[in-house]
C-alpha cells in the first residue's frame, strides 16, 4: 500500500514549507470540487498564484529567523516571552 506523505512526515521540510503547504491546502479546498480533474485544476491554479504571495512567505522566513535567534540567545531555553 502506498500512502501520501504530508509535510509533518518529512524531516526535510522547514517551517516556511509548512506555511506554504498550509496556505496551498486552505486555498485549494476553499471551494467544493466533485471530480479529481477539478481538484487537479484547482491545485494548479493555486500553485500559479504563489508568486503573488511571495511577501507573506518572506515574512514567515524572517519570523522563523527571529525565533531561532531568540532561542539561541537563551541557550535553547524557554524564549516564548521574548517574542
């Protein structure tokens, strides 16, 4: 049996990948589709819009860097209060 691997199953993905995956999924399923062809067409439409959301993805990357810097600053300790 072959199963689909989601982003949380892959050790190679970064938090910005999770952001992109979540955004793409929410956009793709924002309306009801009745056939696999409709789902494929919707996914292709959403993928073609990624460049329009480039700024949002860049902000996510910057936010991640800030979080990592804060975590390093407290030697891996609790840093949520610093964010």
